[in-house]
């Protein structure tokens, strides 16, 4: 890499660290660390939420899958922005009824009791670490493609910066860096796509040089495969802890609704950009690894000076997701596990320092996960199977219909997790035998057990948190 480009990347890293340092002054309580004091208006909410979910999977991962399979993967994965728009319209505004809530566990405890909070905290924590590991792998992939350094070294270097600013600055630092990162990705990745298409001779030339299946709606996918991927993205990352935290950070339901819905709409545009970059890379560099499609195009096609800025924007989309999941995992551990079940009398100042310490430790754990992961998308899909079959649907049912039954939520979470694990890692290959993925089987088990148990054991939850409806 040219020294000018390297200097641009170093400046970007320095800006993130400065933001983290300046944010320390704004973090005086756990509420500041977790939800930025509930002062995030909708334009900022839109930017930080979009930056959070448009990470390594939405950029390099989708570019890589489009490199392999064509636009069909983009169509299947568009289920996620659809789910985000729907959540913005119908779920996010309702979350502001819960005052003082910082996590999904706070809301689950209000409806389903202390036991539901504990299981929600455990499953959420595992899920966040898995997604964080996928983003750490994406950071290493960028460094390897652009700088030529070992992927493992890239993972450690990039995640060290994320750990610094997210640990000291909490959600304030995460949101401020997310806004910077969103502006960079919104400008430079579409610019990379346009320059790549121009290099090939225009859109018509790109289409003519692609395999026919790469430009079709279904590609080489069977209907079952398409629906499996669609459902995985429809449910797998919807209302996950970092995104729910964003809605809880808004000052009121109006800001939560607009910010969330607009972010979902932006997702459609960004998915198209990522997928098209993957197709341009396929035409220009057919022999490279799919996950290298986007970084390789950036490295080879852009002029000196611009390459460093676009590399920084690519790192931005990955790091913005990584910092969100890192912050969320720390808040989940303290709010849903440590304070209610280990030390209920913990002081506010001690709670804040524990969140910072846990933030650091979880980041180190995610780095270790990333060092052994093999594919960004595979890591994401594996993590998705830990969210949708356990927490998502009981959470949605509770918020939409004000349901209260501790047995139904706990039974549903355990049933969904058990079926998912048996389907994916049991002695028989049930995915092949039945044609159902582990995620879908787990979701079905989760819903059936929830409905049956709720119909038999409707009751008031054992305990309720301070998050009462306004």
C-alpha cells in the first residue's frame, strides 16, 4: 500500500481513539454507558443503526456471496431490511413504554419474570460474542487483502482499536464513531461500485460478462434453499440486543420509529451496492477467494490517496458493527446476569467499571473466536441460529400483545435451543433428512411450545423490573 493511503488509515484510527477519549467525560453512569442517556434523536439513530447492521456480513460477506451465487443472495438476504422496517413501524415505538430499560432482558423480565431475564441474558451474550467474532474476522480479512499482513494480525490490530474506544466511552463513543463510519460507507462504497462498473465499460458490459444465473432472481438456488436463507435473515438478526438498545436510546417513540424505519430502507440500497461490487470483482478477478472480492477491488481499482479513504470506510462498516455488539454484550452481562443474580446491591460507579472490564474481556474472547472461524457468512448464520429460536418471538409477542407468563417464555427458549442444537449437532443429519434448517426447526419448536405453555399456564410474572409502561 502507498504511504499516502496508509497515512489515511492511521488518521482514521486516531480519530476513533480521540472520540473514545472525549466520550469519557460524558459517561458518568451505567445509563450513559448502555443507552447514551436516552438522548439519541432519529437522524443520529438512523446513522448509528445503519452503521451497526451494515458490517462485515452486509459488506464483504454479501459481496462474497454475490461473487459466488449472483444477485439471488441479495434477494434472499433482503429479508433483513424488510424485518427492520416492520420492526421500526410496529415494535421500536412500543419499546419506549419501558422506562429505565437498557436491554432485551429488562423487557423480558417485565413480562415473564426473573428466570426469563437470566435465560435471555445467557442466550443474548452467546449470540453477541458470535456476531462480534464474525466482525473481527472481517477486520482481519480487510487488513490481509489491503496490507498483505496475516489475517490473525489484522484481527488483533483492528479489534484493539475497537476495544480502546468502546471500553472507555461506552455507547456515547459507539454512537459518535458510528456516525463517522456511516458517512464514510455511504460515500465511498457506492463510489467504489461506480468506478468498478466504469472500468468494465458500463452496466451493460457488466451484465454481458456475468454468468446468466448470476443476474437472475433465483440463480442456481432451489426454492427451499432460497426460503431457508430468506427466513434466516428475516428472523436471525431482527431486534437483536444492539439494535434494541438503539431504540431504547431514543428520547421517545417517534424518534425510535423514524430512525429504525429509515435505517431499514437504507439497507436495501446498501445491499445492492455490496452485491454489485461482488459481481464486478467476479468479472475482474475470477480466481480470488469470495471474501476477498470487496477488499481486492478497493486495492486494485482506486487511485492513490483514495484507496486509503475507501479502505478506512470498509474498516468503518466492520468496526461499527463490532463496537455495537461489544458494548451490548457488556451491558447484557451486567444488567441481566451480574446485578440481578450475583450482586443486587452493586453501586452505580462499580457497575460502570464492571461494564468496562467485561467489555474488554468479551472483546478478547471474540478475537479468539475469530481466529478459528472460517467464513464471515458462516459465522453469522451460526450465530443467527442462537437468537431466532430462543428469544426473538417470545420478545415480540410480549411487546405486541402484553403477554405475561414466565413458564411459557422459559419453556419456549429452552425448547428452541434444544431442537436447534439437536438439528445441527446431533448424531443424525436432520437438516438433510427433513429438508429443514436448524434455525427453522428451532423457531417452530419455540413458537409451538410458547403457545401451548401459555394456553395452560397464564400467570403474573414472578418479579418485575423498574421498566414499567409509561
